[in-house]
C-alpha cells in the first residue's frame, strides 16, 4: 500500500509518499508560496533533489505539480497517481467531535470547518488540502489524522478548566492537547524498544522544539498533557509564552492600551525564548548567547529547563510512578545540555542519565540511562509522517 501524507498550511503543502511495505519513503517535498507570486516546489526522491519555480494559484495546482514530479523526470517514483492507495492529512484540531483518525467524509470536513474558531490558522488549511486532494485524486480515500486525537483519553479532571461549566457545554472550552501524532509515535516506539506492551508502561514524552509539549502516557492512554485549548498553553516555547496568569493578559491590555489582536501577536509571536532572551526564538542561538555571558539568554534557557523538569515531576506524581522518560523534537533530540539539566538531581525519582551516552546521540533510538537507574531515559527521533501513514492504513483497512 502506498500512502501520500499531506501537511497543508494556508500557503504551503508538505508531502511524503510512503510505501507501507517496509515503511519506505519513496519521495518527499514542499510546495511554497501557494496563492502568492514566486511559487516553488522542492522535490526529493532518494539522492535526487530538485527545486522548480511554478505558479500555484491554489492548492489544487500544487497537488497537480506534486503528481507531475512523482510520475515523471528524475524524481519519478510511480508511473501513475492511481498507484496511490490513500491520502493521509494532518489535522490539528478535531475538538470533542473527532476523537480518532477517520475517513474524511463530507460530514467530517464540515466539522473541521466548524471547529475553525478553535484553530483559526490550521483548520481552514486542512479543509483546503482535503478539497484539493478530492479534486486531483477522485475516488482515492482521504483520511484525517488529528493532533488532538491521541489526547482524547484524558479524564475530565485533567482536561476541564475551572470556568463556569456552561462555557464547556456551549463552546467546548477545555484542554485538548497537541503534537498527538508525535507523542503517540514515540511512546509506541519506546515500548517497542523496551520489549514491553504500551499497556504495561508509564511513559512521559517530551516533544521539545519551537513548539513544545509534554504528555503523561499511562498504560497507553494520555492522562494529561501541557498544551490546552490552543497550542499557546503549557511550556514557554520559541515565541509563545506558555502558561501565565490570565490577569496578566488583562493588565497588559489595559495598561499598554492595545487591542486583543495585538496582544495575541505578543503572546504567540514575541514571547517565549525570543521575548525573554531578546536574542532569538532558536534554542541554539539562545544557548550560544548564554555561553558568551548574555544574562537574559541564560535566564530564558534556565526558565525552559526548569519548566520541563517541574512538569515531569508533576506527571510522575499524577501517574504514581514512571517507567520511561522520552525526549524528542528538535530540542529534545539534539540539545544534550538541556537533557542533562532537566535530568539533574532527579535520582530520587529514579531518573539518572549517563553523561557519555547523552553526548553521543544520533540513532533512531538512543538509550542514555545511567547504570542502576530505575527509569529508562530514551532519545527518540519522532516521525509524525509515518504515524499519519500508519493511522491512514489502519482506517483504510477497516473499510475493506
């Protein structure tokens, strides 16, 4: 079975074609500047990488170009688009109505559109991608795989906010969580690596990057996660503030005299590592500045590491123990200093890492656990595209 995995933005289309027999990536690429001047596609098949300028008035033209690149020229990997058995789409917000991966029927697409107020930047793009795929691949099953789905097992005590209950009933205001495909992939991969069933394990997965979230996965089910109604909540991130006192928002709005839209820009795009350090939203730049004596950069780094450590401790308490701690994402996979600081002085919780192993990560899975530690600490390369492909395959096979 060959599955085309799609991640649509409002002006972009990221794709991978995966042969599920061996889970091999046949090709991958990115269409940029859709609906704008200067459209461009980057397509890679094996060692062959091409960059071609091409106008993309809409996502439909982008899909057509993807088909052309996959079926002709140096980047050819299939003879005809009919060889694609299904298309898996990354969806961000399924709300309470969509709790698992599903066939993208007209009803599902309408639900995604109806949920736009919960994800105004992402859900409209998902709908655009689904509509364009239906047009270019008539008859091919489209499957929607949501970031929020893996977190749908959270109990009410974890996902409810202490607001008037009617806001939950009328507007769906609650914690949903995101990065679900990543948390699911690495938790399953951790269990596989340990030779255990997910249902036997208590796992904390730390997806750390420009956007970061942590999940407590208790016996294969999410008990709690750090992101909330939107991806703004939880840890401080590259440009996002994470959890703050809600009154601080009103205080700033009325003190500075700015609009809600301007405040949203500050909280989402001018805060986090960038806002505190004044240097960059990239953790690598922040660490470099900190090493050169930049006090604010050091503060930003310390704040993030502290917040991660604090949440790990909280989730161990919530689950009543821990079998495995997983680091993934750009920071989680590549920042040995962050991993060391987060795990420092956590021996009493069973977490202790080997300094030498921590310095030499680079495999699909690296075990950095120190001898004698009760908790396994793993660094796992996430693969959200493969997780989407697996979910898509499962949905299609149920249809047969």
